[in-house]
């Protein structure tokens, strides 16, 4: 919403974001995995940034598949029908396994989800794989564990960023990177953490020149 070129942001979720903005329109649904009841509100959209995700900690593969693959692919299939002209950007994660055959469960599931979405008939689609994302502009995770992790690691983020360039990004840079993907596209359909962060930094520089 901070980007002056964006006229409207439609958020589909099970509960309110708690934010207010003239550009923001929220659609609350009981089951994000089934958007059939609101299909009429999902036409003529330019882009979808699918950011829903959970930690795999304590989950077996069947349960993680249900809340990761099933929901994301269901949403993507609905939007491929209602707004096929859009760019769909799936927020995945660093270490995702595109072969779907590795030993790490969550990485296989994420890989299968990426592959299924990238195969759908959108005008363009991408998977982005951030690592640690530093929240800015008052953004807070709804997951208590993540909030605790962010609080502990926040003072160390400059150190991580210096030692491992590209390992740390911010919510703003991820957002700007995805907006650039929607507007300009990219030569690669899967962007790793360094590529994503670099794209977001360029987006920030362009925005600064405009303003």
C-alpha cells in the first residue's frame, strides 16, 4: 500500500489484518482454501501475492501438505479461472526442494506446491524463496513463536546480513520485489533469497528516485 502506483489491495483471509488504509479492501472467509463463494469478487485482478504459510514443526507430512499445498493450489486454481491475466507470486522458502524427492519433508511439500502453481495458466507466475524476513512498518506475525524469534534475532540481523549477504531481507524489500515481478516480470520463475533481496533493493532505489 506504500507504493503510489497501487490503487487497491484486496486481502482475503480468515480474520482481519487489523490495518486500515483507503486502498485496503478485506474479504473475510471461513475457509481460505475454498473461495467459490467469492469468485465474483476476484475478477480483473492484476496480481496475487500468496503469503499464507505455517511452520512444519510438530506436523506430519499429511497435515503439512493439507495446510500448505492444498490451500495454495486451490486458491491458485480459482484465480487462474477468475483472473487468468494476472501474475501469481507464491512466497515459498529458502531450501525448497523442486525435485520433490529430498529427505526434508517441508522442502518436498513446498517444492510440490511451487511446481503445481507454476504449471497453471496464468499470464505469469513466480515462486520466491526468502530466508529471514525482518518485519517493518509495525508488521507483526500472528504466530507467537515467530514473534519471539523476531524479538530475539532483531539485534543480530545486521550481523547476519554482513556475514551472509542476502540471508536477511525485510517485509518492505520482499513487497517491492513482488511488485516489480508483477509489473516487469523476471527472466527466472524461481527467485532465491539473494535474487529476491536484490530485486527489492532495486525497487526501493527506483521508488526513492520517483519521490
